[in-house]
C-alpha cells in the first residue's frame, strides 16, 4: 500500500539520475600531463614507424622515376632520339686519301698527309661576339671581319681556314666553341721538292689535281667521294663505323718509270745549260731504248709543287709536252731516213749545196757554211739546209707526210700527260716552199716528247715503240710497226 506525503522534497538530498554519453576529446594527447604523454610515447613502435616511412619514401621515388621514364620514352622519346642522332651521327661526304706516286725504285715522289680544316655552322653558334674574339687570334683573322662574315650569312656551312697546322688545330679544339669544328682533310707533300715538279704537277685545296700527272691521272690517283655515316665522340671528333663494313676510300698508288738518280743528273745538266747560254728555259728527256721507259723528265727553271701558289704558270707549265716548237736541224735525220728508205738518195749521192745560198721562186735558203757538191752523208754532217731542201723536194709531200705521221708527229703520244699535237698540215695544204722548209725543220711544230718518240724509233732499229711513263704490272701488248729498215737506220 502506498502512502503519499505532501511534504516538499529536500533539494539537498541525493536524487539518482541518468548520466549522458561521455564526450570524445579529439585532442586527448594535447592536454595530457607530461607523465601521461611519456606513457603514450612508450607504447609507439618507432622502429616499425621508421621502416614504414622509408618504404613509403622509396615507393614514391620509384613511382616518380618510372613515371619520368615513361614520359621520356613514350612522349619525348622520338624527339630526343632524333636529336641524339643529329648530335652523334652524321652523313658526310668523305673524299679519302690520294694514291702515292713512286719512282721505279720505290722512292716516294708524292704522298698525302692528314690535315685539319676549320669550319663553322653559323646556325649553331651561340654567341658570335665571343666566338669572333676567341677564334680570330687563333686563326690570324680580324675578329670584326669574322663576326660580320658569320653573323650575317645565311649559309649553313662556311670554311674558315683550310689545312691548318697541328698547333692551330689543337687550339681550336681546346676553345670548344659551339658551331665551330675541325674536319679531316689531306695535304699533298712532295718530299723531293722541285724534282720533276712540272711533270708531277700539284693538287688544289679540294685535293683535286690541277696540273701535271696529278691532273691527267686524277681518275686513278684520286678517289670517288662517298657518303658515309660518321659517329662523333663527346669532343666532336669523328671516327668511322668499320664494324658496319665501311672503310675510308683511297686512290690507287702510281709507279713511274723515272729514276731519281737519273732525274737528279738530268736536272743538273739542264740548269747548267740554261746558265751557260743565258736561256730562259731548258729541258731534257732521258729514255731507255730497249724498254721505251722515260728515266728522266727535267725542266729549268725548277718548280716546287709544295709552294705552287708562289709560282706562275710560266714556271709550272710542262713545256716538254705542251709547247710545240720548230725543231730546226734536229729534224733532219728523219728526213734523211725517209729518203734513204725510199731510195731517193744513197749515202754517196752528190747534192749541190749552191755554195751556201740558193734562191728558188722568191725563196732564199742559206747555209752556215759555204759548200758546193756534197754526198748525202756529208749533207747531214754539215747540216746543210739547201741539201735537205732538195732531198725534201725529191720525196714529195704525200710520201714525206706519211713518214712523219708514222713517226708520231702531229699526234699525241701514249704518255699520260696533257700534251700538244703540234702542227703537221695535211699534204694538200703544202706548197713547194713548205716542203723545202719542212725538210730542215721549219714550217712544222713538234713537242719535245714527240722528238723523243721519233728518235726512239730510229734507235730501236726503225721499229716504232711507244714511250712509257707508268710502270704497269704484267706485260702489256703493244703494236710495234716498222717504219725504217735496219739498214736505213744504220746508214
């Protein structure tokens, strides 16, 4: 049974009530006391925490590197690969080394040595002012001129200086200027200096023969330029990819029939003759009769191909082959041999030499000696122009021309040099005066080389034998045509 009381509740008495849910303090550790914080830190596994942190960092770096690699390979790859190929690989026109020239005994008459040339690629020059001030003193060029030339040009390649010495090349390499490089070329060197200079000739800056053998045999001594892939190292120096089967082109070597000792003797002789007779020019050919080999080819004044820029064309001209002159009395033995061969005269045939002066049809012929009747043998001995003119008339133009042509006059020889044909007109253009004057070496022009060819025929028993300047391997079949009988040449 319940009882109710109207008595008021005592406020101070304990009345149980329901507690609310506890609040969560997010800064639980912040407001802890030092003792509480120390307890909390002792519960943390710091070793594992450091390992996890290191692992996370390495994972981030790994993903970053792989991401960068993917970007470089997939996005930037084609562009960077093309740029690398342009920097380290290049397609260049390679000229190669010219062939060497030897004498018959293996002495080197001409050879090529490696040289360096300085070039510029204006589009790759970063600072033209720095380049000009640095490179000008090295190359001996005015910096202002160098600056103007390269900064204003639209060309992609400019030669600055060709075939510099090793000291200059090394200075350019050490300067390491952007857009400036060194290219390998070859310089031609002639060890014996002026010996056989006009015959050998010389080559220009582009390694092409310009005169003499160097020019006439360019196809053999030179080499056809080839385009090759060239790889460069970090210093910009190039080397060829031999592993790909590429080799540097090279010209063929050449062996001449010249003999250095004989050449030296011949050059001494022509120099002495020019000085003794105050001549502007002298020359000589020495030929070995049994073989037809030219042993010496001497000309004075001498010409040094190493310094060809200092010589004029009058000096380096190969006059023995290129200049056609009137042979004069040296021509008379060929005329006499033709007359003997055709039996127009015998050694004892008497010829009236007109006491040294003969007037025929407003044409006067004089001798240096006052001779009357002479046998044909003495006509040649005294070198009588009058006697030879009469022998020429007895031969007639067609027959005379036939023998001269068979001896090689009016035609180029087989010697591989630039030579003149000389002047030998066809028979129908000969007048009586031409016939007489040709008999003593006028009205006709021949080269020294043609004269050597003609005398070789006389000394070879009357059989035409071509002159040789190049020593060929093996036996070369040659056409040997008999011009005079052995009896005729002996007489």
